[in-house]
C-alpha cells in the first residue's frame, strides 16, 4: 500500500474497499442507504477497471422512480446475526493449560485473574467478541485492539475496530501494521470540513496523528489538541513488548475477488444480486397488493362537490331514492365494485426460493433461518444433520477465531502485567474450547454416556467431562472421585465393597457347609 501523505484522496479505495462499502450498505438494512449507494457510487471508477456496480439493478433504479413502492428484506442483517450466534451464543471456555495440571500452582492465580478480567463489566469481553463476529460476517473481517486506562478499569480493554475503517499491512499473511481512522465533524461553520484521527499500530509502538481535511481529502496534519476528542492522546506510545497490540480476524479466506489478499471474504460475497432480486420480488408483491385494493366505480352524477372538487362519500348511510337499480346489468348508472386478484402464492414461492438460495450460498442451512422446519420437533441428532452446512461453516470460522482469541488474551495479560502492574504469568498457555451452538438435550447426552459406559469404553472422568464440558479439570477430577467412592470403584483388591479381613474365612466356611450337606445326603452301603 502507498504511504499515507497529506492532501491525498481519502479513504484510499481499491476493489476490496469498494466491495466493503457495498456490503456495509446491505448490512445497515436501510433502503435509502442502499438506493443512494447504487445510484450515486456505481459509476465511480478510480481503478481503471470495469467494476460491476450497475445502477440498473433494482436499488439503482429507486431514486429515479420516486413514486414507486419498494420493500427491503434485511436478510443481510439476519445472515450476520446468525453467524455470530452460531459462534458465540454460548461463551467459549478459556483456560490456562498449566493451571489445570497438578503441581503447577503458580498458574492458578493467573487463571483466577483471567476469569475476573473476562467477566469484568468494563471489559465486557464476551459481549465484544459476539459484536465483532457479527461485523466480521458482514465486512469480511474485524480488528480488535487492546487499550488501557487505569481510570476506567484495572484491566486492559478490548476495542472492536471495523474493517472499513482500517488500512492493514500484511507480510507473508502476518499483520505487521494497521492504521485505524476515525472522523470527527468540524464546527457548524465548516460543514464540509472534518478532522481525522489516524492511529497507526506497529510492533512496539502506537502513533497518533490528527488531520484536518474534507470528506474526500485527508488534508494536513494539525496538533492533537485541536479538538477535545484527541487532546489527551500522546503522539507516540511505546508498548512494553515488541508486539502489535491489534489482532485481525478474517471471516473466511480466500477472498474470491483477490485470492492473493489476506483480507477476509464477507458472507455476502457473490449473493448481492440475489438479495437485490429478493427485494424486487417483495416490492412487486407489495405493489400488487396496493393495486388490488377494492375500488368503487360510480357515474359522475353520483359525485358530490366539496371545495370545488368532486368526490364520492363511501361512508354515506342515507341516500335519496333512485328510479334505477345501481347494480343491475346494462344500467348506465350502475355502481361497479372492482378488486383484482392478488397472486400471493407465486410471489411467496419465488421469494422463498430466492431466500433459500441466498442463505445456502452464504454457507448456512435454511433451517438456521427458520425455513423448511415443518413437522414435529426433532432430536438433537436429527437437527444436527439438517444443520450440517451451518455447522461446517461455523467450524471453519472457529479455526480463525481460536488462534485470534489466544493472541488477544495473551496481549491483555501482557498489558495487565506491564502497564497496569498486575501479577500474572506471561508464559501461560491459553486453551480455547468452543461450545456447541446446537446443544443436545440432557436425555440425549445421558443416553450417549450410558452406551459408552455399558461398552466399558470410557473412564469415569471422561464421562463426567462429556456431561459437564464447562467444568475445569479440578472439578471433573473431584466429581469422578466422588462417583467412584459412592460406587466402590477404584479399590483394586476390593471391587465389590466386601470385608477383606473375613473374605477367606467366609469362603472356607461355605466350602465346609457344602461338604456337610453332601455327606448327609449320602447313605453307606447296607443302610436301609
């Protein structure tokens, strides 16, 4: 990417940036924003390429047809929300690996601090990641930067940064630097002027620069104290370690518009035309309903004058006597009732067909959106089969999120120890366990555990882990020991809970009694 210079065009736009703008318009769910985007920006061509943003699609025509009826189905928002729900509707389990092992007590304090940090109300960690996951689905990726302010919180603060407000720099697929930008409006006397804060994150430092320019021009550098929002910032912040305090999470890779890019692919990629057609179907359906409204056609002589205009009062209850039948056939003075047929079935079938194609192309099962769910309630196994496409997409995204969350937790621990003077072990190994968004019922889990137990195919600890995946190793171990103790399992010399001191004597006594009974039942030769 070219270096950022004063008075350059802003924001710098390439094909991927234009696509983010388009996806942002869809994500808003606002029909006016969509119409403005396709009508006003479709012909912009700064790349020398024939970029396919045609203003002849449905939304591109709407500003030209001011009087037309249109409806917008926010399927784009539903896709992004469903993606986030599948990933994080149940919070992931985050553990320090060494804290789960016996004999390594110094890491248990780090686990306690981490638990407190993640649940702190000022940090809002789990809320932040579900917010970030929804943005990533729409925009193709998301950034999370790590900030700190001891007046706001005793812990580091993760901040979600949007992909269309960031300029990343990658090397061999690794994020080496990123510049975030935020706009602030100038005074009311300068309506076309804006301030822009550019935060450049590099290894070991953060550089803050404030520019004063226009909506399309970066402008020139001004002092950070020029506006209240930036006056407390430091021009250059040296970070404690040679680390980049920002993490990029791609939604999916590769990006089909540029396979060499490390910028992620949006869930909307390739389905923009179908979403546009879906809105056209619904808009035509609504128009059909409006045109099919009941109409009463009456002769001009039936109209009454009011304010110089003729009108017919539908609510009139008393009429003068007429010498003709107003509804008789062949009468030139008849009243005609007219209502056109609404072809709702055809519209519904077309809309559902497009909707299923949209969500399937985005990587999800129709059932995840409440489609094709006719019939009785299903078991967890049957539901998992129907949701297979959604589960596969979720599992792919977990690969990106798993490594990103480990890096985010590590950076938070670093800032907590070095800048906020906390006590944690920085060589801690972080483990991330994702919860299943399609949770099986307790009866199904119990049945599975019983089959495993009957087959003697798992230890007590393994069975406890299956029933309580949210527990840590210490809880699992204690529960397994309690179960074994209650059932007398684990004492190798006494598997059935017998009294070992008298076991051999009891056996001898039983043998003697058995022999005595046998002798009594046997008669000697000559006895009668």
